[in-house]
C-alpha cells in the first residue's frame, strides 16, 4: 500500500520487541493511616510504545513527489489505527499516528529520482 506512494522504510525503532511498561496503579495516602493504600482491583494498563519510522518518499518529478507526500499524510491522518507488520520479528501490531513531519526538508535529486527523508512517529494501540 505505502510502496505505491513511493515510500521505502529505511529503519524503525525496536517497538515490536519491546514489552510495554505498566502504568502506576492508583494509590492514595489517606491522612491518619499508616502508609499508602493501593487499588488492588484496578486493571493493569500498559503505557503506549512509540514506533519511529525513518523513511524515504521517492518520485520522478517534484509535482509527483508533492502529490505523494500529500496522499501519504492524508492516509496516515485518517481516524483509527494501522496494522503495521514487522517482517524481522514476524509480528503485526496496531499503531496510530502520533506525529507527521510539518516541515519536510528540501528534496534531494539522485539517479533521476527526487526523494525526501522523514521520520514518522506512531503510538501503539492496545485493543
């Protein structure tokens, strides 16, 4: 799907291997009591892992590059989550877009192709 937009992933963070850290359990230190009381019935909730993808978007012309960047941004900013598959770890996880670069550097030109490098950040979604 993203390769049709000229996107080639250079590298990604190790969020597919990482085990999410649990958020602190609700606790309260009641005045006059001895120590902190914890809510033992509260469910354990994990913090969201962050996935950082460093990628290139490539095109034959500057107009085509601009169209591909606009289409990629519109696709990733749609509501909901994205299933992202990691071939190296053979895992699929659900992520939602956290940040898309606002100021993309000037495109480079090599071997007859225009390209721009950027980093896209996602948060893991637990369903």
